[in-house]
């Protein structure tokens, strides 16, 4: 038996958000809205999203001993996440500077801070968390050597889910563990690199699959998603909603998919549910505050 449905290993940031009419060009200054500060970071977002849905969730991350770190810990606990694995100190809490335009699209610059100090030795010290977790979900806002150590620390029978964001080339050891590798169009093209042949998402998914992952999910925004495995490639229909703010929607998708896989859902079924979770999230402002409960997803 597992104590946790999902262990998220990853980043925890304070999101500093400003609304703009349009993004500034090089050398240009534009006026924006009042500054809003929200708990964020891909790891922290995934943990909150999963816990909101009812998953027994733990987070392994590092924050600074500062106001932003306390904000992040409070938000995790309020959502029901077990923060026993959240380490404090070593650097200031990571910060994401986010501009959001009227269409809901965002641009983000991240200062990793304490996230960059989440080390392989921290993963080894948290061995009991890995043994107790059915699914482990990771992103790339932490050092790559830490991600490699996560793969080496997985319990027998547990499942590894990776969203390689921000994208970078991945070692074969990490790719081989992914079940699934979850990418958007930009991430897919970075990881494919010189292998980026073919024009369709189906082509990208097949080529990614040939690089070693056990399964692949390509998210396509308003066009839905597709899943690929040895059984073939399947399109997942989108859910039509009026998007307000896409911040964190990909994290909500990944968390929902990882949790559903742990409950025994097939990949296509889990992706369809995750698409609904992501659809609810984009209809609301902010990242973590936008994440739905299971009842809100069912009501969609």
C-alpha cells in the first residue's frame, strides 16, 4: 500500500503577476496593472492541483526562509498537501515574473532561487517518500542532476511522469523512465532537436516515443491533446471554454493526469479527464487559485 497517490518533486515560486495591454518590445516600457503576488512554481502548482482533486499528495521542494517561502508553505497546507518534504533555506524563494495580456496569454521569466539548490542529496534523504508514493511527477525548474536522482530513487512499481518545462535535452536514463513524457508543441520541438521531422503532432509523438519514453502526451491548447504509446496514437478532444488566464493550466493538466494514472485509468482516459481539469483552470485568474475540485470538474 502507498501512503501517497502522488509525490511531486519540483519548484515552488512566488508568482509576481502584472496585467498588460500588450507585451513590451525590446527597449520599450509599458504600464500594467497593480502587482499581484500568488503562490506558484510548477511543482507547487501540481501538488495543489492534485490535492484539490482529492489525491493524497506530498511535495519535495526547497523554499527560502522568507515571506514568499511562508506564502508557499501556507498554500500547500491549505490545499491538503503534505509538506514534510519541503526544505527551507539555502537561498531566497524562487520568483516568477509574469505578464498576462487581455487574451489570457502569458510570458514568464523565472529566478530559480532555492529551487536551484534542491540537490540530488535531498532526493536521497527523502527515500521514504519515494517508497510511499504510487506516482512521482517532476518538471525541469530544478537541476537536471536532481531529476536523474529522482529516477534512480523510484520505488518498484511506481510510475514516473515528467513535464520537461522549461525544455532541454534529456539523458536516455530519464527518457526511458517517463510514463508518460508530457510536452506542449514548444517543448516537443526542443527535445526532438535535429530529429524534428514531420509537420503534425502525431509525427512528433511517434518520434518522441522512439527516443525511449514508455508513453508520450502532447498537449495542444485549444486543440486538445494526443497520447502515444506502443498501442498507437489517440487524439483527445478539447473542452470549449472562454479562457481568461492560462497560467498554471498545464500544471493542472499534468497533476490530474498523473493522479488518474495512479488510480488505474488508461492513458487516454486520464488525458481526457486532465483536459477537463485544465479547461476549468483557464476560466479563472491565477494559477493555484484557479485549480478545481473534483466536483467542479464533474460539473463542467
